[in-house]
C-alpha cells in the first residue's frame, strides 16, 4: 500500500514539473507561430478575390 502512495506522489511531482516547463515555454514564445504570416502574404490575393466574389453574390441575392 505504501508503494501506491509513493507512486501517486511521484506522478504528481512529475506532472507539476511538466506543467511548469510548459508554462515557461509558452511565456518565452516557444509556441509563437512565425511561419503562417509569411505564407499568408503569398496567398493574400486569393483571399481578396474570394471576398470580392462573396460580396458580389450577396449583392445579387439582396437584389432578388
């Protein structure tokens, strides 16, 4: 029974260590997305064209 208490205690300590490491990495910018903005610039024209088509279709639907 003592082994069970030791195992639970050790697992909680390990979980806390990983939790604090995760918090530290988030605060230091480890998970910041640096790739998407550079790719978004390449596909910016396609997004504008889609928005224009959506606006045209909504105007046509409103007129009807």
